[in-house]
C-alpha cells in the first residue's frame, strides 16, 4: 500500500487550495525522543491564513449545497482510508508527539469514531416545523455557519483537530485548520491528504500550520465565523477577547488542574493505579490529567506508598523503538516548566517519594506527598508526569480543596460506595465527573468541556456539535402576498 504522504506533500508545502509553497518559513518536524528530523514543514504567515479563509468562504457555498449524502460519503471514505493507513498514522503520532503506541492506537481509533459520528450527524434532522397560521408555514432550520477556524494543540494532535474539523465539515462548513507547528504532520498534513483522497472538494479544508501570528490572523479574518480552540487558558483568554470584539462565536477547551479524590473507603490498589494512569498517561501532557490527588488522611500513607511503587516500576524511553509506558515530554520548554514546578514545590516542604529526575526529555514519573495548598504544583497546570498528593481530614475538606482552583474541567472520585461518590461529585465545580474511574476519558458521543479557566462549557461531542457549527434560520412562507396595512 502506498503512503498517504509523499515527498510532494512533505517538502515544505501547505495544503491550501492545493499543495502550495508557504508564505512563512520552512521548519523541521523533529522527533522528541531522538532529535531526528522527520520532515520539512511549511508554515503559514498571516497573509497565507487570510488567503485560505477567503478561499474557504468561496468553496463553502457549493459544499453546503452538495447535500448530506455527498458529505456523509466523504466522511465515511475518510474513515475507511484511516483504517487502511492506520499504521502510518500511528507511526507519525508516536514519533512526532512522543506518544507511546497504546496512546497512539487509542488516538487513531478515536479519530475513526469522530469521522463516523460526524457522517451520521450529516444525515440527522436539521430543523423544526413551528406553529403556523392559515395560509402561512413557519419553519426553523439549522444552516452552516460558513467558515470554521480550528486551532489545535500538539499533545493529542489527531483527535483534538478532528473533533472540530469532522463535524464542521459534516454540517456543510468549510474549515481552516491551524495545527501546532510541533505536530504539523500528525495534526494537519495527514488529514489534508486523507480528505483529499476521500474526495473532499478543493478549497473546503485548508491546513495552515503556523505560530501565534497565524493564529491571530485566523481569529480576525472576517470570513471566519467560528473559532474552535484547544490549548492553554492564557491563549484561550486572548482568543476570546479578540473574537469577542468581532462578535464571533468561540469554542474554547482550555487547561485543567484536575482533582482525583480518594476517600477512606477506597480500595488502595485500584485507587493507586487509577491515580497513576490519570497523572502519567502521555507523560501527563493532557488537559484531563490529574494534577491534584486529594486523599483522605487515614488512607494516605498506603496510597502514597503504592503510587510511588507503581511510578518506580514504569518504563520511560523511546516509544517508537522500545516497550515503554512513558515517552519524552514534547520539548525543552515543557521540560523546564515541569522541573521548575517540582523543585519549587519540594522546596516549600513537599516530599518527593518517586521520580523527580530526568534524562534529556525523558522525565521519570514523579510522586510528591504533603503538597501545600499554595504550592506551585497545587495552583498551576503541570502538563508533565507528576502526581502531587494533598492530604485531607474528611469528605468536607476534600470537596473544599477540590474546588479551590480556577480550573473546572474534570474530577474523579474513588470510593467503595458509588452512590457516595456520585453525591460528592455533584458538589464539584467541573464540567465532567467520573466515579471510580480515571480523570482521562472522552468519546465523540459525550458533551466534553469545562467551566471557569477550563473553557466556556461543553462544546464538543455529537450532543453539542450541531449547535456549535450551525445557525438557526427562521423562514415563513405565505400562499400569496397580502396587503398589510400599518
């Protein structure tokens, strides 16, 4: 089977009305584990983004008029092609983002689910017949917004682009996708080729990797009607401000400093594994990672001991060439952030029970006990393989500590009594709660999103996609025109 990506599409080109030379610089796509250059990637500057937005607006009208059957067909063919080229996608996300194979397999499978869910969305009813009067019909129909700008991050580049791109296309919109330059291939170029092969008309999807200036141009382009952004809270606030001035709708899925609450009646072995999985999955570089382990005092010694043992057992290394549970963090900047947070928190009195060291970009999974409520690790999103443990006296204290954060993405409660866990979860200020499960979970059929500094609500998933990427249009039709007096 031939590869989706050819030298033509990897030789510094961007996909925007065809594979063209970028108006920005050409940079290396680097494998974090080895420093090896995987490809040369073209970046778009503001002018390239603005051209893409204008072309997308022109192409969108014909795409919307093509009908739901045509759109369903493209998305289904894309899902089939993804299955045929599964290993190519897995290799790219492992090598370009530092994912271990299990995470990459999950991610590629999740993208397939997103494509099929979007295909089904295209065929769903899109309006309502409203109460009418004699001689006049009245209907409300959801129509495409027009052009959707998608800004996706590097940590889960495949899913976090396609959960917006696929439903936006299914509903008749054109899309301009700006993936992070660090994962420009796995988060962008692969999908340009996938949809090209699936028969998406030229100009409907543009992939324009770029930096902050490209993102600003996308937000401000007058042709772009909605911005779907996944990334840091600081950048999300800036996007919200710029989009607000232009009266544009935003879908902001931002950071998280998520609590995992372990009550005194929890099974220690299960709780420790859930805690490890919640904090160390993909080196902790996911917005759903558990950033605060809030543990009942009477169980804390046993929990910390077992969590530290698990951390010491986990293998860290090159995920493409070794059997490991953790790969590298994405780059030197992220490494410096993780090390700073650990060092400052330890200096404030927390005890490092496992890890706390690194070799290059490979950070050992780290457990800190007796973390203070004003420590950097308690207050800031870590985005690294770190499990900070806070001890609490009782359930009331656990709720107070869990809610003591500007973030509100997801929480987990581990307990021997699921009804107790459900009741406690209802008191937590988060967009999602899991009882007796890890903090990390997602699929295309759930409302996904957070509150507070974690975003502006549940913006992803089939329950909310139609509302995000369409506008209501009310239409009335009279049998004949009647003179209407003032």
